[in-house]
C-alpha cells in the first residue's frame, strides 16, 4: 500500500515540477508513476482494485486539470508565466494623419506588406487583404496606429 501511495504522491510532485522544468520529462515520469501505481495495485489487490484506482486517477487528473485551467491563469504565478498583449496603438503619428485618402504608387509588391510612394515620400504600407503588384496606383484607406493600409485603385 505504501508503494502505491508513494507512486501517486511522486506523480503529483513531478506534475508540479513540470510547471518549472521544460521538456515534458517530469510530466512523463509523473504519468509513468501513475501507471506504476495502477499496476502495483492490480498485482497486490487484484484487477478490480487496479481498475478502480485507474478510474479514480483518470477522474482526479481530469478534475485537477479543469481546476488548473480555471484558476492558474489568474494566479500571481500564472500571470508571470503568461504572455500579455500590449494595448492596441490607437494614436496615429502626426506625419501619417495627412496621408488618409492620399494616392500613391507601390514600389514593391504588397504581399500584403511592402513599400509605396505616397505624397512623394516612401512609406511602409499594408494592403487591405489582396496582393498588389509593384508599380500599381494605390489609395490610403485606413490608418491603424503606425500602419498605413492601402487599396488598389
């Protein structure tokens, strides 16, 4: 009985260590400990007990995983591990504001990003969604922060 409990506790510790250790090795060892505990329970107490322990482990792992997914991202530790999106840039640079509805010509193909000449100056632009070949007349349709969005005319 102590072997079974020890294997289950070792699995929990290894799963916890997997948070901090990259490579999935600790998690794989934890899964092997859980499998070993089921085999040990089956050998020591019979197949019925092994199957019961397997069912309990699967249900317990599912419940712990659901709790993990619900509570970990909002925890202080989870916030340290998570990537956060920077706030969207809403202000348009002053020198871009005059470009809205201006006409220009592409210098490079826009796939969807490239370069264009607008009002006599070279700018990095983004096509509205379609491919635009080089030397094509374009119009600025939108300014999204520092991005100049253009459309073929």
